[in-house]
């Protein structure tokens, strides 16, 4: 299985900050990398698919980049509604796998 | 509006079987897509357990292959998870979700059901 190492596991930030979350795959995943946001008690929500494609309805302050084994989610200016947990997900090789999550909390 | 809703017991004894139902409204599961089960463990790790496609074919995570079965009842527009010989390590929140192969993402999810394995 492809292991997805996500960092940091916990991120404290303030409204207006620029934040980045990283995922490193154990092998090349050919940009088949998605990012999800999950808030407490809710189902995950797709933010970015295939590395850098913004899902419909997601604000443009969210962006993704990367290639090969290394991928990044960036929030350009953190808003109050952005706090929650973020997961990466690779769909290059079955079984598709998730990162362990990054909890983004208010500093 | 497409909705998915999990149901099933919240407590299962070790060595028994875990059985969950996902009821889908707003879309017919035989029309397209892959109908999946995903679980989230305490501590946040998530695992895609497997899926049943719109055609009825299944694909399971190899880590579970000997214990898992995903089936469906098309007349009720439901699909099911059965996980055999559970242990405390199967304690998790279980989600059903619709998976789109193009873009490789889950677009609709249930709210999740917490299942505890304990004697």
C-alpha cells in the first residue's frame, strides 16, 4: 500500500495567516492527490482534486500543488470557517489511502 | 438532493460480525458510480474499506479481504457492509459514500455511524 505521510499533525494559526499542509507519498502517485476538509460531526468535504483542481464552490484561497511524491495544500488567508481537520487522499494505486490528517486550530 | 444514511448497531462484541446499511435517496445506485464504505479510527486515521459498483462488482481493501463483504438490495436502493470476526481494532466511525472515478473523489457522504467493538 502507498503510505501517505501528512504534516504537521497539528497546526495553530490565526485568521489571515497563510498556511500550508503537506503530504508525502511513499511512491510516485502521478498527481492523483485530493484534499478534504472535515469539521466536527460532519462528513468530509472535497476541496481539491488531482493536485490542483479546485472543486466547484470552494473559495479560491484554497490551492494545491505538487508532483511525484510531494504535495501541498495552501490556504492563502485563513478564515474563521476554515478551522477543522484536513486529509490528503491518493487515488493512484489501489488500495487508495488517506493521510493521517492535520488539525487546524485557532491560535 | 442525494443523501446517504448509515444505520446499524453501535456496539458489537469481539469475534462477531458488524453489519451496516447505507440507504441512498435521490439517486439510483445502479445508475452509476462506486458505492463505498470508509472508516475513521479514533485518532483520525481513515481507511477505504471497499466498494460495490453500479454494476454490482466489488473491490475490497486487501487488508480486509478475508473478512469483508459488500452487497446491495437494488429494490430498496441500499448497500450493505458486513465485517466478520471483529476485534477492538475495528472500533471506528463508519461512513458510506459515493465515489466518482473521474477525479477520484467522494462527492456524497453519509453522516457516519460510530461502532464500538467491546464485550
